[in-house]
C-alpha cells in the first residue's frame, strides 16, 4: 500500500495492516489520522481495524505459528530491543 496522498500542504502516507509480511486493507475502508504531536499536522493515515480484521489476520498467521512454534515468535519488542525474552 504505502500510497502517498496530499493532505493540506503536507505529504501523508497511507498504510494498511501489516499481516504475514505484507500490507492488507482493513477497517472496512475507515481510516484514522496519525498526527505529529508537536505540530498537530496529519503525517499518516492508518486503518480503523475491526474485530473481523484481527480475526482474519490471526487465521492467516495460525498455520505458520503451529508449524514453527509460538516461542520463536514471542516477545518481538524484546528482540527488537536486543534483549533475550525471559
């Protein structure tokens, strides 16, 4: 997705939900503005994801988790921070 759109005079990125390695549409087309807290300018638009979007994402991901094991995918924030999961 990552489609640039003009919103006011600022370039705005439009994103979908990132599921299983790619962006997909979500939120039944409804989007939320992401604002720069310092200026209040809209800097991106993201889907207003629904429960159905989450269910669909989990169903797409479940077969891989069963094959590879959940432990390998656990604690992504810890891994991103370079820490070992406990």
